[in-house]
C-alpha cells in the first residue's frame, strides 16, 4: 500500500488485492496488539538476568572473610526483586553486572575510589574511601519508575543481609 492509500483507506489499485487488514478481518492487528501486551507484561514483571557465579564462590563470599593483607573488600549488591541489569565500574574498569537479588565482591587497594552504576539510559557516580582491612557494602539498584540507578554505601548489617539474601553474579576475570 502507498502512504496516500493508507491514509485514505483504499487498496492498491495496481494489484486489485484487498489490504492485509481486510483479508484477515483484523487478525494481524489482534496478534500485534497481543504481542505488544505480552512484551509489556514481560518487561514489567521479569527480573533481568546476569551470569551467575558457581555455588562454591557464592558460599565463599557469604563467609565475609577479611581481605588480603593491605587490601580492602567492597561488596556491591542489588536488593530489589525486579529491575534492569546494572553495570558497575570502579574508575574506568567494568567490575561486573548486577541483576535483581545479586551481589559481587572486589578486593581493592586502600584509598579513594570512584564507582558508578550504569544502565542503558543513565549513569550515576559516587565515591568510597577504604582503609586496609576494611569491608564495605555498596547498595546498587534502580527502583521501578526511577530515572537513574542509585549507588550508595550501606551499613554493615544492611549490606550483609543484602548479600545473604542474593546470589553471587559472575565477574569478568
């Protein structure tokens, strides 16, 4: 159909065939509408997926072992049950991705560190300063309806609870 014909509701006179809508009595429109509804429902209720670490690594991280001598440990966790995949960076280095109810741990040098969460349409930075032997917790999430992800340091109790409730996300080597 030519654009002008689509606007006027006529068929293509060169082929003398009815439009697809007329031939299927609106069936393709119904299928298209239902497909759109299914995509919308799936995107609203489904949890985003990330690669998961082996169970042994999940269990080891939940022991909250101290970092190696002269280093600090930082746990990043997402306590929400739904939401997008969130990329986590320390400085220019991607340290991994968090989905809902996931966590990861890094061991880093003492000092000031720029960290940020990144989703397809937003970036949110913050910083953390750690000392040798520190174990810190950073909550990362994107609540439903929020325009950006959030990244903020959490207390030890809330951080441990968030890690224990989730599963360890696989981090790049």
